C-alpha cells in the first residue's frame, strides 16, 4: 500500500507529534503532509528508519508562517483540499487542528486518529473567545462559523474514526454524529524511574492557560501552606507570580530532565484541568506518583480513584482542597508498583499494536463492502 500521514503542524514535540511518530514507525515508507513544520526537528524525531517525504501545504510559504501559523487557520481547509493524494491507498490523518479535510480517492481508506475535535470552534469556543484580544473577538465568530460548517462536512470524508479517549469519542459522536474506536495515545513509560525516594512537594505541570486551572491550584496551596512546584509557561504565568505564596515555586518552562526529576520525586501530581486525554498523569504514575485530578474528561480513562489517585468532582477551590485533605490522610495507600503497572497499559508498543489492529479491521471492512454483491 501507498500510505500518506496528514498532521496539522509540527513545530515542537508534544502529545500529537508522539502519536504521529509512533504511527510513522509502523509505516516508515509513508509520506508526511503538514501545513508547516520544522523539518530538521521532524527528521530527528522520526529517525533514520523513516524513508518518506515531508510535504507542506501552501501555508508554509506564507509570510511568517513558522511563527504565526495560527493566524492562517481560516486558509487551512483550502490548503488541505489542494493536496493531491490520488496515489495513496491508505490515508491516516492526525486531527486536532485542520488535518482530516483532505480529499482522497474513492477506493482509498481514510482513518482519522482524533486527538480532539477543534476545541476552539466547538465546546471551548466561549473560553477561547473570552481570552482573545479585541480584533480576534470581532473577527473570530465569523471565522469560527465557517470552520464549524467545514469541520462537520469534512468529517464525512473519514471512513473510520479512532479517538484518543472515551471523552473524545463522545465529542466525535456529539459534533460529527460518528462512532469512534478508542485507542489510547502512546506514553514512554520506560523513560521514568518509579523507585526514587519521594519528596514532600506537590507538582502542577502543563501549559499555564486558563482552562487548565493552575490558578485554582496555586490559590488552594496558598491557603493550605503546602509546598507546590509549578512547571510550565503561558498567559497565566504573570498572574501566578502575583498571587503565589512563599510555599509555591514557579519554575516556568523546563527541560525534560527537570520535568522527569520532579515527576519521580513529587508527593503527588495535581491535575485540575478538563483534558481530552492527558499524558502527564500517565507519566506521573509511571514515575510512581499518584494523581489528584478533576474527575472528568480523559482522567476517567487513566486514573482509578483510590488506587492510582484521587478524583474530585468539580473545578472549585473547595473540591480540590477536600481532595488534598483526603490524600494527606492516607498517601501510603498508593503503591508505586501498582502505579507503574497501571501506567504500563499505556505504553507505546501497546498503542502501536492496537492502532495497527484498528487499521486492519477498517481495511477488512472496506474490502468486504467493495466485494459484496449488489442488491437492488
């Protein structure tokens, strides 16, 4: 088979790129299509085994695209539809930004691995709009309307959806009216040591943007006086600096070596946001750290209440505070080997096996439909 992989953009290595790298390892001869990318970074990430081409859409040739690619979001649907995929038998799209809207051959199979329907035009549209500047608040409602219409229509171009969590599968059903198979994304579990001595600090790790609710965590730890380390960067950083008490350390963005060390030695990870999946909690459990998390979204797929962490049922200071009090009353009940074994279920090799099985089932279904006798 001739295989194409479609990704939205590749300028840093995050969860979506880890998925694509794992898929590319399954199909090393595939060609990779992106709107814009840092090609040396992509080549380094995929390694020498990847033999395919890297092809960008016309977005990459627009002024300042490498830094301001998000400003070209309204043009990305058009850019996707200009790609010539007529030579490919299997097309795998990696969807979170515009990626699945490509046009394929009638007999080609299009499998979409959906990290999330575009949050900024669907369920999180009010949150993004509220945090935008005046010009974006004026123009984006019109752009978002067009993107919703296109996004819904382009969902019908996909033959088989694979979602990264049960939460995302439910959103695909809501927004696209399509069913999706769930295959959890890959986590590099073996990169973490779960046997190190644990410290007395809690850890909050991730982008510092409003919906991830790091501000709530800092406010609660200010009240409790417990030690907290916050790693990440984003628009909330200045506000957190203004409100953080002496018990809170704001480290900003850190290298993986620092992140790894903090995960392996923290008392627990605090994860207060509503996430599509959430790789960080799995990395924490792989490091032997239990997780105190908001009990909705992807956390319901990864955290077992009372066994690998504590789930709280609303994003409020009082609910988070109660969860921390519950944890403080008995952290010894979380066994590091149990945490590690649970995290191992999300390992990269398991993702690759399950994704390959999903593609093979979709191919078998397509073949059966194509060879079935016509019945008027």
